[in-house]
């Protein structure tokens, strides 16, 4: 129940981010709908494809599709009001990537993959919906560009899960703790403007 | 036999649309070939991947690959004459998306998916070859932009199939009727310039 | 052992090509890492997805991930020195596509696909990492554009394998011979500037 609420909040936040990017590109109604879908379920879909977990998750129950559909309709109607929700959306998104990271890791463990592959799957689940959104909108994916720490929080949070279980912390506690690590790192990174190290020469 | 003819006509129409987009972008011979392939078989490939139906359909017999190959060779040679075929190509394309929608729905039913997921699969089969074509050609997918009703006819046609079967119409009749719904809606939409509702402010 | 060395050299060459493209686009550290990964393992991943060979290869052992990671770190540090390695990189890349073509063909044979599909899989394994790299970097894939013979050498080399086995040459010899066909054709094509036939009018 608790997870499902978070899952839906994350789905909503991702769908709205899709709507905003798509409307900035002046896509039509169908385009906005597809971009919102892809942003929400693209990461999990890629994960399921890579491990052979088909039919992919969102095809097996109506929760995602109906949540996204309702979100898109409301987001289009209230698009001018969305700016007042920026802070909530940021929070939902942050909680979303925390949960999605751990959902991806869980699937990786079920497929008996190595920890580093599980972390990769978790990061994909959290971040690659946005990557596909940006590809469809003809942009270089934003998470490859903005130097802000985003995907990195998923990687570190995912790694913390394996650290916690190594320290003999029970799995369910480690699971929740890792979600909080992702969320805290993201909040701290934004609060203190922590960025990835610059790999280019100053003058470049 | 009847289906196969339609299937091949659709494949040809999609491949030619790929050749035209690729040649507009001045791609080389290999690029034109790949774009034609992707346009023809991209939608069905995505569908097969999502439901785990592998090896994907076009890998299992030579019909598609050879049809597309011959189409590309002829289309490149007779590219200047293609404009005289515009009306036929539009018709093939329209028949193609009708058939592909139902082919996708059929696969969804075989995988025991919910009707709404089947409709999504059908629409993908019909429309997402063009989406991948446009991504490869560095364009925002045309079906997300032109406000014209295209994918929407697949969605409505697909929905009509489930309506028909609910009304106890035998499956094979419903199947053909739904194909005609897609085709008719598309023809009507183009004839009367019916578009998706505008979701942007007039002044924008 | 011999194959593994070649495989790693190919992986390194592909990863470096990813780093160079990503750094030209001024991506951040995470972006450079992902582009390097995708360039190296994208072709094989696509191949594995199409034939349903999941979890995809690179998820099953640490060789690829660690090779690519180390390559990226070194490539970023020594980016200014990379230009002195251009010739070696070209050679690694050429050996890489030769080997990857045959690795793809082998997987196709294991999946009992027709020769032409095996050749398609081989070409994808060798060339489609670069295609996905270019899509993510918002460019039309370079192998669709430069008229240089690149993918074509994989197709011809792959075809030579089936020719050799038809001529009753033992499989393992045919395998190695086909790798050499790819490599030789690529070297000859670059040496003598052999290109695909131009499909456009001169004046265009």
C-alpha cells in the first residue's frame, strides 16, 4: 500500500515532466500523451526488456496506463497552474527516482544478476524514461548534460543498499534506507549545488 | 492469401515512405535501406519485444526482408516517378495501418493482455515504425506533430473491434470490420481535414 | 583466449569512439560514461533483444562493464593524447567489427535463423552501437551518411562465411576467414577510398 502510493506519485511526477517537455515542443495531443507515457514507463520497460521480463510490467495491469492518462488530461487542462506545483513535483520526482531505483535493483536480484548490474538496472529504471523522452523530442538527454547530480544519486543509493545488506542489515530495512539515501543525496545536491566534476578544460 | 497481399502492400508503402524520408536527408545507400526496413518492420518489432515474442517476426521468414529490399531498389531507381504514385501510396499506407492495427491486437490477445493494452500494441504496430524512422533521421516524430488524425484512427479502430466482439459479432467479421473502421476514419479525416483538438492557446 | 583479447580490443575501441563523440558534445561525466557503454554494447544488446537472448550478454559477466569503465576513465584523462593513437584505434575498431560480425552470426545460427538474418544480426552487432550513440547525441547516424564502406564490409564478410561453409570449408576456418574478409575489405576501402554508389543526381 505504502509503496503503491509512492509508485503512483512517481508515475504522476514523471508523466507531468513528459507533458511539460512535449508541450514546450508544441506536440499535438497524441504526441503529448505518448511522451508522458514514455517518460513514466520507459525506464522500467527498458529494464524489463534487458532481463527478458515480458510482457513488460505496465502491460499487465491498468494502474500505470490509467494513472498516466488521467495525469495527462489534468496536466493539459491545468498547465498554467503547474508552475505553482513545482516544488511538489520536484519532491514527487525525487521520491520517484528513489523508489524506482530500488524497484529496478529488486528485479535484478530476482534475475540473479551481479550487484553492479542490479545498480545499473535500478538507475535505468529511474532515469531512462527521461532519456527516451528527450530522444523523441530531438534533444540530447538532459541527464547527460546538466552536470547536476541526478543519475549519480541513484547509483550511490543503489550501492548503499548492497553495503547495508553486507552489514547484515535486514533486506527490508536496507531497501527503505537505500530509498532515503537516493532522496537525501538528491535534496542535498540541489540544496548545495553539488555537481559532477568538470571533465573539460576551463578555457574550452 | 488475402491478408498476405494486404500485408505486402502495407510493407511496400511503409518502405517507400522510409526511402523518401531518407533520401530527403541525403543518406547513403545503406542508410536508405536501413530507414526503409525500420519504417516497415519497426512497429512490429517493438510490439514483439514488449510481449516477448522472439525471435521477432521478420526474422522468421524471408517475405518481409525480400519485399523491402526489392521495394528499396525500385524506389531509388524510380524516385522521380514516385510522385505520380502518391495517391496509391496513401491508399496502401492507409490499408497498411488498418491491417497492422489488427495484427497487433491479435498478438496482444494471444498474449492474454487486456483490451486497452491490445489496442496500444495495435497502434504501435501500425505507427511506431514511422516514429523510429523519424528518430533515426533526427526529427521529432511526425505523428506527434501534425495534428492530423493518424494514430487516433488506429486507436478508434482497435476499440471498435472490442465493441464489435462485445456485441457478439463473430471474431473474423469483427476483425475485418475494424480494419475498415481504421481505413474509413483515416480517409474521412483527410477528406474533411479533421484534426485533433488544439491544446494550446490561440495566441501561443 | 585469442578471441577474448580481440573482443576486449574491440570493446576498448568502441568505448573510446563513444567518449570522443560525447566529449565533442560537451556531455558531463555521466553522459560520457553512458555514451561509451552504449557504443560498445549497444549492437550486441539489440541483437540479444531481437532473438530473445536475455538477460543480455553484458549483464552476465563483469568483463565488458569493467573494461569500458576503465577505458572511459583513461580516455578522459588522456584525451589530448588520443589523437596520437588514431591509427591504433582505427585498427582496433576494424578488428572489432570483424569479430563482432561473426559473433552476431554465431548467435543467429544458434537461434536457427536463415543466413540472411544471421548476416543482419552480425552487421547490427558490429554497427548499431554507433547508431544508438549517434541517436543519443542528436545526430543522424554517421554510418547512414558518409558513403564510406563500413557496414557493407560486415555484410560482405558475413556473406563470405556462408559461402566458405558451402564450399565445405570447416566452420572454424570459415569463421576466421570471414573475420579477415571484413578487416581486409575495410582496410582496402579506406586505402583506395572505395565508396557506396551515389544514389543522387549529380546536380542535387
